[in-house]
């Protein structure tokens, strides 16, 4: 049986009079990398918040592995779903290792947390408080924290923000290499960095003012006129 | 010199109790950002449970254990039934509800047990040992130090060495991030209240026999001293609470001994004012501004 299959059916979210998401449907197939892109305010993070259970949709429904599903934030981890945050969101009063250990259960929590830091190339900072580290290192710690729970669905919210070209290449290699090929993790990616999105995604959903305007492979999206219009404005 | 040594040991013994009580306030502040003004009344309720159990069985220790269990239970009930539903948009809301709880708890205790003072026994003698003609500590003082020391050590181990302590710290620091990591933030909050209430009950068990006796308002003055201790140390800091407790204990003892016992509570209030004016974050506070 396929695991890690997530379906969104006609999701709508309204905040008072503001329509944040309007009739968004998406199938995230197991083991695939699906990107969600769109200009600022398009509703990408709101979509992540719906899947994380922080926002309850006004319309529509979700299914996980084919079953109806109402997400709750503290249950995600138990279901094998991990999410990184746009801001790095680390616990300032704890060491890097402790930050990662918060999300790992069992007797081997420390070893597994350390292994996740090692996979992300930041094991040498295990005993350091994250607040003292450069932003790019903290982004790696954030990724390690999400990976430490060995998720089957990984939601990455702008993981490339604030990273340089080499760091982004490393991130792309991690997503396409170790995460996908080796462990079959399903990845849902919100990202502004187009090179990364185009190089790692199997499928891309484009949102504009909360509405889905395109869904397709990177090749299809890059030549889609509505997408170009949304990003660059309509031709005069 | 003899008097100074005696007052110092006496102050440290009192201070240890204030430290435990201040620690209870800090535990809840860190977990919920509420100063639990009902802590004193909750502790008294637990001491009344101990009083009932000890009266019925004749065993101080059964009463002692009953007080800690009652403290845990009361913490769970207060958090789950009352505090969880307080609107946290203003810090005053939690304070007002806690003060309301004080009235309810003291009222119920008055109805059930009456409002006269009940003398409470101590498990060990309160007669001080004399070394070289100087009165130092009693067996009971040693018991107080051991009990408070055990609590401080246990809490330190819990928060720094155990997964559950790690998750309690995480839940208090960033609830939403913690939820995403699978932490039951509500559960951690309840646990925090239960632990704090049990520690407060222990402080009540230790201090009530040394004061006028058991009465629904027996912890009111102790609360002021312990609150001062927590503020002196910085409400966020467990080490600060312990240090603040010892400072307040010593201050009370010295002022009682060298000036006048009736002036001692005013000295505590003066210390509170001086700290709030000079270093409002407390001696052990981080640089982050306090919002409440």
C-alpha cells in the first residue's frame, strides 16, 4: 500500500472578508517532490498551515493515505509528517542537539538526533546554542530537526531563504538524493528560489491570490503564460 | 557574633522554604506566563489534606505524602478546569482569576475546617543543636534543607536530563513549534501546574508548623515573601528563585533579630520595591524585556 499520499480536495480558507485560498485541490503522490509557488501573499504558507492543522479550512477536505483526515499540529509527527518553518523557530535556551531531540522519541533519541545533524553537516555545532550561529547553519539545524523524526512526508517552507548558491545546491542534492531516492520520502516544498524548485520538483502547483492557476511539471510551468503573467504582470 | 551565626542559620532555613515556594511560582511562570497568586491557598488546601490524614492515621508521613499527592491533583484541576479557559490576551486576566481562586479555596477550607488555628506537629525536633555555646540548626531545619535540596536537584535533573523535561521547556518556549514536533503542549502545561502545585504544597508542609499553625490564610504572608524571592531572582530563573528565597530568608531573620520582628514584613516589601525600581527583571534575568 502506498504511504505518504496526501490529497487536498477543493480547499478554501477565508479570514473574515479575505479569501486566502480558493478551491485548491492537489494530489501529493508518495515519494514525489511537489512544489507550491506563487508571488508573495499567494497563500502558500496558508496552504501549509491547513495541512499542519494551524488553520481550519472553511471549505473542502483532506485525505491522508486515502482516508479522510483532519490535521492537528501535535499529531503530525506521530503520522510521520514533519514541517520546517520559514523563520527558523529554534528554542533559544537549548543546545542545537536538544533542539533536535525535542522531536525524537525513544531511547536512542540522542543518537538519532546527532545522526540527523551529521546528515545535514552541522554535527559539530551540537553543543552550541542556535542563537549564536549564522543563519545558514540554523537553517540546516532546522532541516535536521525535521529529518530526525524520519518523516514519510516532509513539508519544507522556504528552506532556501537566506542561503547562498552553494548552500542551495547542497539542499537540492539532499532533497533529490538522500531524501527521495534512499528513503522514498514525500516532499512538499514552498519556495521562492526558482532554480531549486525547477530542479527538484516532479510537479508544481502555482497559486496567485489564493487561486490555483497552474499545475504541472517544471517544464510545463516554466512555459505557462498565466504563470509568467502572475509573476511579471500582464503584457501591456 | 553568636546572634549573627544563629540568625544566619535561621534565615537560611526559612529561606529554603521560600526558595521552594518561589520555585513553584517560577515553574508556572515559565510554563504559562501566569503569576499564580493562588499558590498559597492551594498549598494550604494540601496541608489541610495532610492534617486530615495525619489526624485519622496518626502518621505524619502518610499525611506528608497525601499533601504532595493532593498538591499534584489540585494543580491538574486548577489548570484543566480553570486556568486553561482564561483569556491570555491580557496578563491581568490570569491574576484576577487566581485571586478569585484564593477566595474560593479559602472560603471552602473555612467552611470545612473552621477558621481557628490548628497547631501542626513537625516530624523532627525544632530544638537547635548547640555547638560551642552557639545555637545552630535543629533536626527540623536539616529536614527542611534536605527536602528543598531534593526538590531542587530533582527538578534540575528533570529539566536538563530527561526527554519530558526537554519537551516541557520546548512547550513553554515556543508552543506552536513544539506542537509540530509532536509535543502535547496542553499536557506539558498540566504537568507543569501539577509539579508546581506539589512543590508549593511541600513548602506549605514545611513552613506551616513553624508559623502560627494551620489556617485558611496561613500562607498569605509566606506568599508575599516567596513572591518577593521569585521577583528578586527574576521570575524566569529557577536558580534565581532559590537564591532569592535565601536572600529573603536572611533579610527577614536579620531584621527580626537586630531591629524588630514586626518590621520584618516591611523590609521584604522594601526589598521588592528596590529590586523592581533598580533591576525590574530580577538579579538572574536574561536581557529580554518582561511583558507582564
